[in-house]
C-alpha cells in the first residue's frame, strides 16, 4: 500500500491525546522481519506512535491474525474475510487494524488487543 493511501486512511483515526485526525507518516521505514515500521506524528500535538505495513503475507507470518481476519465480517456487505492493509498502535492496550473487505473492498478499521499484535 502506498504511503499516500495510508495517510488518507489514517483520517479514520482520532489522536488519543488531542482528538484531532491530522497525521503525518514518516516516509522512512525500519524494515522488520515481515513489516515496514513507520513513525506517525499527530500534527495537532506531536504525539507519535508506530505504524506497521506488512511486507509478507500475514498468513505466512502470523497465522493467528490471519485466521481472525478471515472470520471478520464486513459492516457493509456482511461477508466475512478481510485483507490487512496496515496496523498502528496509538493506544496503550490495543492496536488498530486497517482492513479492506475482500468481497466489496469496503475499507474499515478493527481494534485488537495488544497480545494479537505481537
Ligand atoms: Zn494529537
Ligand atoms: Zn464488504
């Protein structure tokens, strides 16, 4: 996924500190084993958090999450099964997953407890 698209989809998120939805994604990423790690900065209060874009299929690197995504219903068409675009961790106890319905391509977000992130 292009950073520009990532940036656009981040508008669905609210900063946990100042509640604005204005974020800048740092273009340089740290390359992890199966993800590219970017830093996101809130333009309202300078709060930063991590954002990770998978660089390998989640089904190969994280079967638990892949199973969970496969069973996730779309709020629009109610079909199950979504594709993970990226996730970020603006909150202490949960991560936010940005997903796209594989049936109708509706983009939406899901929150997951931190355990599922690791
Ligand atoms: Zn903020
Ligand atoms: Zn759908």
